C-alpha cells in the first residue's frame, strides 16, 4: 500500500497526529479516536495494525500495555513524493514567511518607538525625577541670568 493510501484515511491521519506528540498507549489512542470518530475499539485496532504493518508506527510492550510511537521514514517517503509539486506552492509560502517576518519587525519597531512615549506619559518615577531635575536646572539657569 502506498504511503498516501495510508494517509488518505482521516482516522489514520488523526492517529499519526496523536503519535507526533509522543508515544501513547493503544488504549489512549483508542479513546481519542473512538470519541472523535465514533468508531469501535476493534476498528481502531485495525487502523493501528495498518499503521504498524505499513511502517508508520512502531509498537512495544510495557507490561500489559502496548505503546505506539511514530516512525518517521514512511512520512519522509510521502513528503518526497510531493517534491516535484512543491514549485506550485513553495514560492507563495516563502512570500508569506517574508510578509510575516516584515509584520513582526514593524510591530517590534513600533513597540520600541511607543515605549519611550508611553513611559513619559505613565508618570514613571525616573522620568518624573528627570523632569524635576530639568525644572531645577532651568531655575538655576534663570537665577544665574
């Protein structure tokens, strides 16, 4: 079975999403998928078997529990299948990344510009002290004149 055939099923995709977060027990995986998809425990077991036999997941026994983990190699194969098609979306994703970075930079610079003004209007003790010193300096200058 081709990797994309495995990934074409929404239950198996969900199981892989859960496994991408880390190793999980068969019972925990089953509870999630049964709740989300309304399928039986034997149906979940069948999907786990397909993932295991196709190499997408590995399983190990820990006492009476079976712990599943994701196996990255088949996912890498599926990703490689998309390589000839990346030219259709990669430039747009690159442009989006550039625009997001530009927006973050503009927000950061605007925040840096606004920070001194906000500090002055907030009545910060240090700035008030500076203002008082300026007033004292102005009075001293006036008295010297």
